[in-house]
C-alpha cells in the first residue's frame, strides 16, 4: 500500500494531547507510523484541520427495522437521489438512505466508523449482509438481549454463570459488538397485552424479575466478561415526563461498573407523567459528571424529518396515537419487539423545542466530553447528516442564540439553555465526535492519530462557519486510502466488521438447544453464523486479555 | 460433535445432511434431514419435507444438458457470459427480472448489474405480493416472526390463501398444530378461520370457514374494520359480500378478545379486484385491532427467497421491486417500471431472467415482447423462457447444490446446506462473471460514448 | 364466468419435474367447474371446453366440483400456460395483472375436435 504524509495541518488529537499544533502525520499499510519515505505522496494541509476519522457510537443503519423504514418511505427517497459513478453505486437518500449511500455519506462527512445500535440476534445475518453493502466505513452492531426470554428464564432461576455464558455465546454466534438493552421487561407486556413497563421496579409478569434486576444482571455479567464496550442501554420510559428518575436508577444500578446510556436526551425529562415534560438535564448531567463509570450519547433532536425506529415497540404505539399515520410493528420470537413511525421535529411544537433545548443543555453542562458524546440517534432524532449543524450549535453561541429565537419560546423558557454561554472548542469537538466514542467503545486503534492507530483521517478546510467546515472535508482517508480527495469521491473502499469473540463454557449449548427446539422456528444448528459468512472483519479483544485476531480480509 | 455433521457411510456413497433447508416455498423449513446418494447425485430421502418439498428434493437431479447455449447451440460458459454482457451493454433498456428462487448473494450481484447497465430490476414480487408492498408503503404493517405465531397466536385467520396446497407446513410447523410457549396444546388452543371464495383443501383445517363473494374482499374487510371500530354498517352487507351479519359479529368478537391474533393473507387478495387496496385493508384492520389485542398480519409469500429479493432490492435502492436505473439512480413506480408493464408495452429491449419463467406465466402480450428481444436466462431446468432465450445458462440449484442465504416469508434469514455438488455454476458465479465483463466493457468504451442515450 | 387460477399441490410437485413435462401440462390444462353449471351446459367429467377472453382462447378439460366447494359462475385452474393465454396485461398502474379474476366465455367443444 502506498505511503502517505500529511504536512502543515493543525492537528487535533486529544487522545495524544495534541491540540491544534502543526504536525506531520505519516501513514503506511493502513496505519499511522513514525515516518515514511521521501517518495510518499504528500498532502499539504496548510490552512486545514486534521483529525482522526469520526466514530458514531449510536446509529441505526442496517438490518430488518432499517430496511422496513426504507421501504416505508418511497416519498422520502425520490427527493434525494445518489447517482452512480465509476467508483460508486447509485442509491437513494432521505432519512433512511440505501446501504451504499449510507456508507458514502458517512465518509464524505469525515466519519469512518459507525455502530448499528439495535439488532435482534435472529436477524444478524441480514444485518451483516447490509453492512457488507455499506462501503468505506468500519462498522459493528449491538445485540438486543434485554428482553431475551431464554436469558430471563436463567435469571429467574438464579443461574448467574449460565447467564454469563449465554451472553457470551450469543455475541459469538451473531458476531456482535456488545449487549444492547431496550426498555427491558417491556416486550412480554407488549406481546401479551399491548402494554408497557411504567416502573423500573415492577415485576415482569411471570418472570418474577424487575427491569432494574435485569439491568443490574447484565451490567455485572458484561463487566465480568470484559467486553470492550459495556451494556448499551436504552432505559425504560423513553419520552415520558418524569423519566429522569428511571434514568438515574439505571445509572446507579451500575454501582461503579461501566455502563453506557443511549440517547440520554430522551431520558432526561421532569414533570408529572401525562403532563408536559420539563427539563431534567441538570439532574442527569450532574450525576454523569460525578460518576466516571458512566458514558452516554446525547441523541440530540434536530428540526426536520426523522423517523422513529426502535426496539421499543410500545413507544412507537404511543406515537402512533397522535396522528394515526403509517405504523410498523414487528414482534420477534423470544428476542425483541420493534416499532417504526415517520416523524418530523418542528420548531413551534412545545415538546420538540424542549427536546432540542434539553439535548443542548446536556452538551453544554457536561464537564467531561470524553463521556458525553455526540449522536442524534440517527434517524430517530434526525439524520446523521445533521451532525455538522449540531457541531455549529455547540461551537457558535451567536448561531445558537439566533436558532433559539425561532423556537417555541414557552418551551425554551423552562430550560436554562438561553443562559449558557459556553462554546465547544475544536479539541472538545474532536473528543465528542471521535476520540470519546472510540474510547467508550474500547477501540484502541480508532479516534486518534498516534503511532499504530488505524489510518482513518479527516482533513477539513478551516472555516468560521463550522457547519460548512464539518459538512465537507477536503480529504478523507480510510485505512490509508484517500477516499475523498480534494472534495471528490475518488475510490471505493470496503470497511471492516468490528466484533468481539468472548470465551464461554460450551455446556451452555446443552441448555440452549432444547429451548430452541421448543420455542424458536429455526434450528439451533442453523442459528450461529460462521466466519466465512463475514466480509472483512476484525475481532476486538476483550478486557480479559482474550487476544484479538489480526485483521482478515 | 453436533448432529449437523454431514456423514458418509463406509463406501462413501451415502451422505446424510441434517438441518438442511428447503427453498421450494416461502416457509423455508430448515429442519430437513436429507439422504444423498453421491454416486447418483440425487437426494433419495427428505425427512420432514412436505409433499412439495419431497418433490423439490427428489426431482432436482443432475440432467445432462449443456451449461450454456447461445441461440440454441452449445457454447462455453465464457462465450455465453461475454455474449450476455454485450447484450446488456448494447441495450438501451435492459431489464432484470425474477430473482426469487436464488440466493441473496446472487440477488445482490443482479442488482449491481442492473445499476451498472442503467436498466431496470424487478422481482416476481411484482406479480405476487407487489400490491402488498404498495399497501405497506401507505399503511405500514403490524407483523411478527412465525415463532411468535407458534408461541402465542390463539386466533389464526387465513384470507385468500390455500396453504394446504401451496405451503403445507405452514399449518404443521408454524401456525396451527405446533405447541408454543403460551399454546401448550397446539391446535386445541387455537381457533382457525379461513376466508376464501371457494372451499379449498385448506378448509378442513379451519374451525370456521367464511365464503366471500369473488371480488368482494375489500368490502368485507372494510366492513369488519368498521365493526371493530364501533361504526354502523348498512344492512346489505350479506347481499354484497355473501357473509351474514351474525358471522361477522362473531368474527369481530373473536378478533377483539383473542390473546394474540394473526391474519395471513394470500394472493387471493392481491391478484383480484382491489389489489393493493385489499392488502391495505388487511394491514389497516390488523393495526386497528391492536387497540384490543396484540394482532399481526402477514402476507404468505410464495417462492423460497422472494422475501430476500424484496430485502436486497430495498437495501440497495430504497425500493422493494419495480426499480428503474435509466437515469443513473433508482426510481420506483409500479405500473411504469414493473416487468409485466414494460414488456406488454414493448419498452424493454433486452432481458436478464433469473430463476423464473415469465414466458409461461406472464400475460400473452408480455410474452410476445420476450420472443422479440434478446433474453438471457439462468435456470436449473429447461423452461419456456430458456427455450426462447438468446443466451441460456444451466445453473446449480440453490439449497441443493449451493450454500448461501435465503429469507423466510417473515424476513428471518436462513442459511443453506448444500447436499451434493452440481457440475453447473451457481447463479452467483454466472452473475458475477457477467458483472465483471460489464465492468470491463465499461472501462473499454471511449469517454464520449460513456453516456448511453436516454432510455424511453 | 370468472376464472380463478391458483396453486395446487400437484401443480407444485409436477413443476419440480419440469414445466415442459406432460404431467405439468396436463395439470395446468384442467379446469374445475361447479357441477350444476356443468349439468346446465350438458358437460360431463373429462369433456373439453373452450375458454375465451379478450386476450385469447384455450381448450381445456373440465372436472366437476360440488356447489358447496366451488360456487356457480366460478372456474378454477392451476397456474400455467392456459391461464397466461387468457390473462390481460393491464395492471392498472400496480404491476400486477388481474391474475386471479379473469372473465371468460365457456363453450363446449364438439367431441373429436381439438384446439
């Protein structure tokens, strides 16, 4: 692979304490190295900002629910097309782009890694096929286990070791990255009588378990298993007034162990259930600031088109009640639920303006950018293509003030947003968009530009308009290949699947097999995915020292 | 050692393949135990298979036919690939059609070819549940995997379908007889309702048979939906639909009071008057019922991997079928870009037909166009389409000779375990070779000719 | 009368053997008919009838069905070349021809005469 050298750029590499100094970045064989030969291609980045490629810790880009959402909105695709070129497949965009377009658009925005946040394990093959058709970026996915009936039975019977082994088995079987919990406990109520969990301490029907017990069990087990990323939790009561208390209880359940709370903006509401929400951003961020074991992504809402797609089926049903428009529900045997509702966030709507303001409050009150990172829960809070605009909101208080004026003023007035003057620095942006998510994910070779790191590099032309700047990097380098060269998409490149392979006692298969025979409709022996089904992949080592394998292509 | 191992006996002639997958219909049962005679290259026994599956496995033997024909004359695969690529590159509006009896791996390549040659891609969905796809875009869908039906459904309704003959194990493996988590006694714990215009061989399985007048499904569905939502209905419902008010009231009561209801619908709805309105009415009715009970609706899909085709075309283009790339990006418009239409209007000037036989099951006008234009066909057997094709490939049978992935009718992806090797290449191999040849031809052409003239 | 083509097990199993084999062709050229309609038209099992639509016509063999199973005015046939010959190509903008609802004329064919 040819060598590459980037000179004269101002480098923001917070993981290595480089803060805007002019430095040279050398690349060989897809990695950052100390130096390269004189014959290396040299990119003169004078007047430009150099960062590691962006890392999206939470998005929905591949799999059954994403594809249902794609199919659901032909009207959204026809307005936004992606013509093919000699190096690009054609596709369509909108809030749920086709797979190829998803990869290209992340890349042309300077992002080189993205994690699909919710996969029912029985559908993992589908996810892997879509990810193989998602070019340029590296990607992994989180496995929905938080409503898994087999695991609930083990918990009910107090079989802690089997529970841990079963989690590790599942991650191996489907090539996932970590455990995802979504509204734990709710599936059984939803599937039996279209109800939801309202209290994190209520019993989940006959399982004799509470959501809080389920959450604690997963946090403990994953901690013992040493996954690079802890359980990724979508808390109970998403979107409901007064839910911040549920969120606090969830974080406290970790008792100092690592935990990641997804799209925490949606879980930071005060007020009484059934009445208008209030901001509880202060209560939430105070807890996070004080507890270094917690990481979270914000799940900022951005005005315009979105689509709710979630394993939280009761939530989608509640949203359907407002407009009675298109609604998708999909119950997955023994594993998950799913709901999809097209949506649009509007400035004049009280709740939408409030959600927007709460997200920004969380960002602006956060004391540790490493642990509160950027997301829109794409496409739930808005498309990932809105990240540059969100960055501008954080970096430019004048722009923020102008935007606030356009909103429902009643909503804004109930928050502290207007009184916060803070502006994010370039370093902090580099943290919340790459270094922080990479660290939270346990991806040692991503999010930074130190020697040995993956050569995923983004070079932006410095521009006072931060939206413009972050919207169109001048160069994007993936694994040492210049994919975007002087703003032009020059060469196609296929990224890797990132997954873990934790060890387990295979005696657990003797317990799984009869359960599959009784309650699944596919054979146990046809469930696990073999390595030869994967496109290029990389095993990320667990913290227990289980070695990762070298990259395979 | 797990019981999935492929075993051979001492002579090495007989092999047992456990947990193999049958791809004949959309049920995609993955519990076949196949006995394979390796010398004869045939499957001698398919344990757990239904009558259709047994025929599928027994009849897919290796026939002695050329791997490729050009104009009816034997040709090498390389020559045929070259000719196929040339046809597709030279055509102004080449279409790709079929795909539902092929693996997802092959489908992905087929869509790539259509994209590269700026043609059209459509699957057999457009003539089976295409209208349900259109209805989905308008209404959404409340659905589930078949395991939820097995574990939970105590009310199972079939409308406009005849699984006893089209999907025999739909009853026995998934929806009626099996015991499930909350259905400890299997069929005894379920009420089965069949709605159809004629008393089909599926009727004996049902507890309640409702005979609707032909072409009146929409009216009947909309009436039920009105009753579910507490609206008044007119007295002429029986005259209009053939179904009495008492029968309707009883059905509505059962729907609202069940523990978990499912409405399976077939092509009796999509292929008759009303088409996507019928499917839309089913989807809207099922959605409304969730006010009272968990309720889902599912189209009963026909071909082994038609559901995979929907998924692949959707993730690559954003649309499920009837996609056109003439302008260099995907567009979707049923009636304009669907295969029956582009053929009946004589618009397509070349066709790549994969694993289906439009020359024997399309309307006559569409077939006339197929006879006129260069056709490239991939099929395991000789068909009317392969007989009229300019280039005809004989390919290996998916699931019997090839591995890969197929999606069951409920979108669950399932892996294939091949039983024995075929001397013929796979769809994926042929299509990949055509794609590579097309790419090479694209690189060769002079820059000025890079843009094809716009297609009609 | 209204012709409804559909799948049958026999059509499905014979299709595996090959669509150009006599078994498939025989199954796909047999039409099921309400026995009262047949009596009225003075037809008996195995008689040949001509079905014609604006698109074309075919000659097929008829098979009686009880009135409770197949209502008067309805004909059933397994999918195949015969149903294609009769099917119109107008999809009304849906992509789907009216494959399960084809209006046809039915006439008895004099013995010995073939189409």
